[in-house]
C-alpha cells in the first residue's frame, strides 16, 4: 500500500512539473498577431478615451513611447522636433549652451559649452535637472527637454538642479542667447615650451584646425589636449584627431546587432603629424567622441590621461526618415563603440591613468601669502573686488582672447597644473 502511495505521489509531482513547463512555454505571437494587437489598442483609445483625440496624435504618442522604452538616446522626431534638429546642426541657435543626457532615468548635464549662458551661470557637469522653469523633468524625454530649453535669444529661463554636495536644489536663472561654438583654440604656457590645445566639441573642422596648430608649433616639446566638458560630436573628427597622434592600429570599432554590422577604423601613418609627448585632460563632462579620443590614445599608450572618469556614452545613433519628405524621423541606436582593446565605453566611461580632482592647487599657508611687492597692489585690489561682490567668477582658461596661460592661472586649475607636471616628465623621458 505504501509503495502504491509513493508511486502515485511521484507520478503526481512529475505530472505537475510537466504541466508547469507546458504553461511557461507559451507560443510566441506571430508578427501579424502583434501588429493586430497594436492596431486594436490604437482603435480602442480613439473610440473610448475620455477626450476627443485624433488618430495622428495617438500614433505620435505611441511612437514616442516606443522609442523612449528602447533606450535613453533613441527618440521619435515629429515635424517640429525634426525642424529643431536641423536648426541645431547648422551650429547657431537660441538656447543655453548645455548638453544633456539621461543617466539612471534622470535628466543630467553632460557639460555646459564654453562661453555660453549655461557656462557663465555656473551650470556644472553632473548636475541633475529637476525643473525647467516650473515644469518637472520627471518622465520628460531628452528631445522634450531640449525643445523647452531652446527659444528666442534674450528670453529668461530658470533651471532647478540637484548638485552633489549641495543640501538643497539650486535654482539658476539665465537668458537664452545665440549659441556659436568655437571648437578649437590653442594657448602657450608661460615659461614652458608646450602647447595647450582646447577642443570643446567635435564639429566639422576639428581635425583640420588641430593639424594647423600642430604644424605652426614645430618647436614645441609637447602638447596638452583638453577634452573636459566636451560632449562629443562627429565620429569622423574623433577618428581624425586620434590619427594625428597615432600612426597605426585600430582607433575605434563600431558593432551592431550582427557580425556584418561591425566596422573598424584604423590609423594611417600618412595622417600622423606629431610623435611628441601628449597628455589628455578629461572629466565627467567628457562624452561620446571625446571618450573615443581619450580611450583610444590610452589603449595605444600614446598619451597619459589625467582628470576624472568620463560620462560613459558609447552608443551610435542614426537619424532615419519615416516619410518621403524627411519631415519626420526616428533617432535610433544602431551600434556601440568599442576601443582598440575591445572594451566598451557605454555606461562605463574612460578611467584616467591619473585621477586628479578639479579645483585650485592646494598650497601651504606660507606659499599662499608670499606676494611680491609688485603684485601687492593688484592682490589687494582683487580682494577688495571680492568684498564688494563686483568681480564675477569666470573660468580664465576659456577666455579665447587670452593666448598665454600664466602661473597664476595654473594655480586655479589643479588638473591642468598636474597635467603640465606629467608632460614635463614625459619630455625628459623622451630625451633619453
């Protein structure tokens, strides 16, 4: 009797196990069934939704939701958004000069662009945008946020941000302006035979401009390439920039969903313009193309990377038309970038060889107050301006009219000061 009960129990367990497996293994819907479901939902919304909503608006909302669910960088561009995108690519538009991205579902500042309203107002890389004017950014898409921030020049706007180290959100007010970007400029460093190269974004002429500067400074002993707060740009310009310093090997590869989609971009000795020592500056505002440049130079051991970990945007988006007139488009992630070593940038970023915090150079009390007699009057005038709240804070190195970086400037920028020290060491080692 016991044996009979045991056998029955085992049979019951086995049958339940098989039944549960059968329940899990549901057949996938056919393409037709899936499309029918979508059509039925759209029809139901059109017929029963509380407000009278037109079919085109329902479809537009469905497309926006679909693209938003794929990833933070894919989006549906209706006629208005497509027009805005065309305005932006011309390089001149009314806005704040701020590059944003989605990080962990939050609208995050990748970087402010040099000498723009956002930069001057004190917006920083890593700031989380909580509100634009009185509108919450929770649930807002990237394109929606960008469209709100753009507008007529000289119009007011306020941005409420959450910033690391601050106890409460900060409301920052500014005026929109025409955003013109000068992507490349160079400076010398006082009493040093090295060249400081600043690239604020990778637009159509970056490689050409950098090549010109390198050729004009044949007697230089080394270069500092500053990619801090550089949100990226054109892949071709990132490749061209690396090629100026690297003479062979893979610069970056692009991999899609199939092996056939993989594409490798390699360096050529014909395009290489210098083999002098190189230091590259990055921070959390360095993204996309600037991560390709810094990461590739790091993998080739061609440069020492200094600063802070970069943003981590290593995906490729293509703008694909969905109508014959190209008035409506989708921006779709089609591939990811991989550095020469095979590592990815996406959500990981580039970790510097030498991590250096931003801010002023730390000095001892004695050094901080050793002022030459000739500088005393200027120093006291500067202190008086601070007391009277007359002097506005500016980032000196981004004043393009100033062609020489002084020792005083270096003390204001710990990362640049450290980069110079490392470059001088590389120059000495290069002589041996």
